[in-house]
C-alpha cells in the first residue's frame, strides 16, 4: 500500500513540475527582451491578448511551484513524500541527499509562497501588489532554479525507489516562438497589403 502511495506521489509531482516548466517557458518567451524587440509590433497588435496570456502563464507557474512545496499533510508535496520515504527501504544516504536538495529549494519556494499567498491565491489587504513583489524579490532565474532543483529531487527519489528517471523533456519554448513568427508573418503581410491599397 505504501509503495503505491509513493508511486502516486512521484507521478503527481512529476506532472506538476512539468506543467510549471511549460508555463514558465511560454511566459519567458514573451518576457525575454530579445523576443520582445523582435515581435513588438505583433505583440502590440494583439496587446490585450498577450498581456492576459503573459499574466496567466506567470500565475500558473507560481501556483504550480507553490503546490510542489506546500506544507499541508493532505496534498501531494515534496515534504510529505520525504516523510513517507523515511518509513521505507529508501537509503539513509540518499535520504540525506534528498533533504539537502530540499533545504536548497526552500529559500526560493518562500519567495513563491509570498506571491501565491499575498497576490495570486489570496489578495493580502496589508500590502500592495508592488510591496508583495518587492518582499518576494523573485527573479526569473529563481523560478528556473527551483524547477531544476525539483526535477533533481524527483529523479533522485525515483531512481533510488525503482531505478527510473524522468526526462522532463516537454517544451513550450519552440512552439511559442513559432506562433510569434507566424503571427509576425501574417501581420507583416497584412500591413504590406494595406499599404498597397
């Protein structure tokens, strides 16, 4: 029974971090200055759509990363997984490695926690959104690092548990850039035709 439970935790957490990574990649394509300058006319043409899309992908990234590390006992999260592994055949050495990785991830997760609990999951009435972001002091590289640490944690667990690993190779960066390229071509063609008339 505990074995099935551990398998479920690994599966659920892999899925959550994969989703977080996809949302992060879409968000970053739009936020990256190089892409912004290359596709500025296209982004401006569909301004409200892209503003909403950028916000939605950022929020989804924050909510997903929050969920992986939340501290509730009745949800799938890393701490609950570690607690369950302590009562299994899991190597004490690997458990120490796992806890060290978890400790490294905690300061970044606390930044995510601030945004989730003061801005997105709840709207704190004691601070403004700007103040919450200032308090969190989170950077895109922090989010990326937290995802990479989480992937490392999950692969350490799964390899020790059943000699499996997960590639985490789904990516949204290329399809998002292709979308922008197609929209830019359409926008450029449409602009050229309008000028010709």
